[in-house]
């Protein structure tokens, strides 16, 4: 790796968001307990310290990498979140504690409004991570301009004709998921609604569906196949679990062994079909980001 660059992945960005949120929640809980009479040596406080240590051990290597990387970061509704934070910070710690405890008052209303934006961004963390990687894979100027378009919802069109069509489509899809419907018109990324009908690329018709402990976007045309395949996966998994339990208690007959092999093969095939239907959801994208203080040459991107 060039000593002036660092490789950042979308998985690391998502993990950073999740771990940072967890750390903030634990730290807030600990600080609140200490301010309301608890002591450092109390068992419930020590339990929180243990959780904090675990989170910190996972967060530290990612945070160190992000700290030295001169990234173009994307925070939808950044301006609104910043404005609410500034207003909240005008209240004293005691006033904020009362607001949290009583769940009323001006400070509480401000925290509630800010929390809505923050929660929305957290729920869209994977899309934000992918968009961040995409923007940091572009020349700096284009990356920053696109970031501003997404965050502010206004601005001049920007040329993206140098990107492969699939990347242009991904860019349009990601921004639409984040509440900024856009299109690619005459080779340029645009938020102009008047250009959508005649644009060469517009947001795909997508639907959000749960998959395990996450939510994924599925093309509307593929939704029936996805749901049917998910039912098949669930049925096969139940059969595999039942037959596995039997195998642990007794020896299967030859016929049962053949059946067991078949349902396992069918299960693998169903998982492969799922991967094909939802192709592109894996968080394995990376970007080469210059370290802070480095002089980036446009021709190196």
C-alpha cells in the first residue's frame, strides 16, 4: 500500500457507525448513573465498563484508520443535525438530565427532533457507507460536489459520464434511498425533477425487505421470486434441522441419508439463488483514500 494512502471498506464504515452508537449509548448510561448517585465501584457501573472495553477494542482499529484518512464523508441532513446540536448545547447538563427524565420541555423537543434525523441515518447506514465509498473513489472535486448535492438537496448538475453505467445507476439508486431522488441526464448527475422523464438513468423501482438482522433493497420485479425463495429456504432449513437432530440420536437409513443429502444440496442452491437475486448487497466495496496532509494527484485515481 502506498504510504500516503489507506484502504477503507464499506463494511468498516458500517461497523464504525454501529460501534460508535453503542459506545455513546453506554457512555451516556454510565455518566447518567454517576450523576444520579452511583459509584464507580458499583456492580452495574462496572458491568457497563466491561461492555465499553469490549466495544472500544473493536472500534479502536477502525477509528484510527478513519482518523488519518482524508475522507469525503456523507451525513444526510447534516445541516439540520448540526443546528439542533448547537441549540441543545446551549442547555446545561442538569437541564438536559431533567429533560431526559421527564420527557418534556424545549430541550427534550430539540433532542427528539435531532434523534429522528440521526435514527434515519443509522437505519440507512449501509447505503450511506456505499455512497461514501463511491464518492471517495471519485476525483476529490467531483466527490465533494456530489456529497454537497446529497446533503443539501440542491446544486448544479455534475458530470459522471466517466463512470461505468452500472456505477452511475448505483449512484442514482443510493441517493434515492437516502431521500434525494436523482437521475443521470446527458451524462450528468442531476436532482432536477424536470429531467427525470427524459433521463437515460433514473432510480430503480425498489422495495425494502428484511433479511436476517438487516434490511435490503429488492428490485420490485424480483420481489415475488425473492419471497418464494425465502419460503423455500425456511422450509429446507427446518427439514435440515429436524433430520440433523435425528442423526444425532440414531443412525439414518440409506434412504434417509440420500434424502438428507438432497435437502442440503437444495438448501445450498436456494442460498445461491438468493445471492443472485440480491446481488450487490455485500459490504465489500473499498476505496483508496489519501492520508491527511498528503498531496493527491488527480491522475492517481
